[in-house]
């Protein structure tokens, strides 16, 4: 016959899958582990990358200049929001703004607040800046026309507790919340932005109003954000800054990405290595299971062939069963991994000391489809050989052997 008779293709698949529940369950678990490990590695890298992109976009700077001795602390302020207070020995602000390729330079002052603030469970990074040349909150102000940053006004990160219009006290000084930044997964989420002149007033009053005095030297800054002119080389300008202003370090998005990648490297290598190891072990194991199932089903396949089913039909049937198991296992693994990763999002960020946000739906979908395709591919490869092998036997000879 040139065409296979109608055997109820999907009904046969469902019947064959339910007839061997224990073996199929073990196979599903194997596929779930493969998909979960691959998806987790991709998810972590995607979350860290998108967090870094969002954070650097929010900063609005191409380069950040910091004191060389506080380079590591400055990175933790940016990436994780761990509060620090430090200053340049010489701010160098005027020198930076005059370097070729620099379009704009914006100074910032980092002030670590005291513990026990009503807005947060831990310490907060207070960042004082000049709204007239700032990059970080200026974009937010443009997105919210009509909002201006006046005396004692603050704009807070996404994790700072406090409604817009409420007041928060730092070092005994009362500030008024006028806005909240979108979540980035980086240190800016736990930061509070105020004007430099308001920070000076707070410092002056802290000796009387706060349990601990904070000192902010006039004219000294903690960091300088740099925006480059169109076409200017980030590497060349950063080198020029370090050469002209001794004892400084420059932080760039590429450098931060390298630091995050290094921190995530061990985890992602472990996950990718686990995926490879599980895959290498699973393919022959699943092929062996498929061969066992094919051997058990020789008579069933022979009857289908005798009734007119073509070899192609039989191969399609066995591959479809394998694909069904692999897809079910992959979906279970991806779903379980996604729930765990989302639930422990903050724990992951703190444990690995990386910026991290939930990736975009499209990215999650892409990562999930990639993991699912790997599972389906392994399922197809492992079952293709046994399916072809069982088709080589003569159906009538197989039936006769089964009856004797």
C-alpha cells in the first residue's frame, strides 16, 4: 500500500505513553533536569545582563571616574548598592570637563546613611548631585514633566519604602519624596538622590539632630559621571582621564559587565557543565531505554505493518512519542526552574553579589524555547536508531515468532 490506513495516530501515542507510566516518568524526570539546568544558566546570564543594561542606562554616563583606592567600593555601590562614603583627594572635576572627547561631567557625593531608617531595613546610599548637569535623574525628570527638584526634595530607588509625597529623615534632616525610579536590579534601586546643597545642610545639622555627625568637605566629590561627545572613544578618553588625573580609576559599562560575568562565571560554568554532562549521559541511556521499548513492541509494530502501516508511519509514531515525553519533561523542568529563580531572585543577587532583575518576557521565552528544543533534540536522537532498527524486521516473521 502506498498510504497508511487511519490508525488514530494521536490515540496510539496517548495509549503507548499511558501503558508504561513508571518508565516514562523516569524519562520525563531526565528531560526535566536537562531543560532546567540549561534554562537556569541562560536565565541568570540574561537577568544579570538586562539589569546591567537598565542600570547603566539609568546612570546615563559613559564613564564614571572614582578615587583609585575606592574603585572596588565604587563598583559595589553601582552594582549592589552597598553604602559607602569616600572622596577624591582632589576632585579634578574641572580637569575632567576640559579633556578632549568629554561632552559633559557631573559630580556626585556618596554618603552612607545610618541604620534604622524608616524607609529601609538596612543602610542606604545617599547620592548628592547637581540637577542642572546630572545624568541619573534628569531622564526621569524629563519623563515626568512638571516635576522639579527643589529644596529638600529627593528621588528614591525602587526598593526604598515611602510613598511619593511622604517625608524621610536622614541624619535628622527631613527630605520630601517627589519621585521613584524604575527597578533596575542594580545599586540605584537602594539609593536616594538629593541636591548637593541639601546634603551640605544635612551635614551641618547632623551634629545636633543626629546620633552621629556626618562630614562632607566643601568642594570635594566622590565620583564624576562623564558623558562623551558623539564619536569619541570611550577607551581613549578613559586613558586620558587616568593620565591627567593621577590616583583615579575609570569604571565603564564593559568593565562592569566583565566583573559581573566573572562573578557569575563559576555558577554558569557549573550549570552549563551539568547540562553537558547530563546530556552526554542521557543520550545513550535514553537510547538504551528506547531500544528496550522497541524490543518489547516488536509484535505491536509488526501488526501495524501487517495492517498496512508504512515504515515512515512507524518511525513517525515512535519519534512523536519520544518528542512528547521530552517536551513534557522540558516544560516541567523549565517551569520548576523559573518558579525557583523568581522566588529566590533577591537571594541570588545577594549571594552572588550581582545586579539581577527578572528578564523580559521575550527573553524568558527565548531561553525556554532553547532549553525545550535541546530536550526535544535529545529525545529524537535517542529514539531514532531503535525506531529504524525495529522497522528492518519482517512483520509476518515477527508475528509468527511471537505466537510460537
